[in-house]
C-alpha cells in the first residue's frame, strides 16, 4: 500500500492536470479523471488513518513500559 505522502503527490498532479486540460477534454475523460481523483483522495484518507493507528500502539506500549520498570 502506498503512503499518504505518495498518494497526496499523485492527487496533486492529477488536480493540476484537470485544472489545465479539464475543459478541453471530452466529458467522458473528465469524468474518468474526477473519479480517479476522488479514489486517490479516499485512499489517502485511509492510509493516513492506518498510519496513525500503527503509530499509536507503539507510543502507548513505550509509555507503559517506561513507568512499569522503575516501580518493580
């Protein structure tokens, strides 16, 4: 799975392409590009949430292990 940063750069590139060429493209191609942009944005939100979830347990485990050692 791609990272949120990689997906953001792809989405930004696609936004730029749509803004430059969007009106000159046929309607079917415009729709395809908009759908791809939405898909990339949704994937980025998912990747961001997964990355945050992956970081959170590691921080909690480290915080719990540090105070537990001096008490014992």
